[in-house]
C-alpha cells in the first residue's frame, strides 16, 4: 500500500516536473528579444567604457604647464657670446606639470598635438644689449630686444603655437647680447597647453 502511494506521488511529481519543463519552452521564445536587448546594452556599455577611458586618458595628457626662472640661486648674466646664439637653460623650476620642460636642456617638448601658449621675460644690466628669441624646432618665432640701452632693460613677448607631438620650443640669447637674473627671476620662461587639437 505504501509502495503504491509512493509510486503515485512520484508520478505526480514527475508530471508536474514535465509540465514545468513544458512551460519554459514557450517562455524561451518570449525571452529571445529580451536577450538581444541585454546583448545590445552590454555592447553599448562596452563602447561607453572605451569612450570614458579615452576621455580620462586625454584629460590626463592635457595637464601640461611649466614656469622657470633662469638662475636657481644667486645672480649673474649669461652672455654676451660673440660666436652664436645660445640656448638658455632655465633652472629655477616653479612648476612642471606633465614634465614637458627639461631643466637640464632648457627645451620644452610637446607631448600632445595642440595649441600652446609661451611667454618669456628678459632683463639685462647696462651696458649690455638685451636680445633673446623663442624657437620652435630651431626656427625663430618671436623675440625681445633692447639695444645699446643706457639703463637696465626689461622686455617680454608671448606667442600661441600649434605643435605636433615631439615639437620642441626653447629660448636663445642673441649673439652679442646678455640676459641677467637674480633671486627676483627677472628672466623667466613659461608655457602651457591651451587645448589639444
Ligand atoms: C627693469 O626692471 C628692473 C627690475 O624691476 C628695474 O630696476 C629697472 O628700472 C627696469 N628698467 C626699466 C628701463 O624700466
């Protein structure tokens, strides 16, 4: 009797299980568009993630700004040299975000393509001439000058340049001219990325 009951129970469970198996067969068809939706969402999320990573990387790469005074300490002049223009190596680094300025060479190297702004101040003690120029890849761009002045001279200039990655910018003191600096950083060089292009 017990065995018969157990068999009956098994049969009931079996039929309900097979019924449960039958029902989802219908549901699977219903779920296919939802699965496709999920897949599309996943693809969208992946694209968004890639875009976000790109934007974050670009944002990090665009943090480029530096300022440096000519002498780290003390006071003195550089020049005049009668043979050639000489690259100025600005030693007192106020800031160098992105490390694009090299205080061993005086050269700024653009890390990304973009519009950059540069400016430089120069001071000279009479009787020396003041003359310095900003160079892009060794080609003169803009200059400052005060020739045969009877007083100490100050001059400044600035320029917006479009640079490719690897383009180099630096300042040179002219032949037969001098730049002077002291603790006041009268002679300085600054630059920063305005925006990437
Ligand atoms: C240049 O700047 C120095 C330092 O501020 C100053 O002593 C000098 O008078 C300035 N020269 C002129 C011509 O203004």
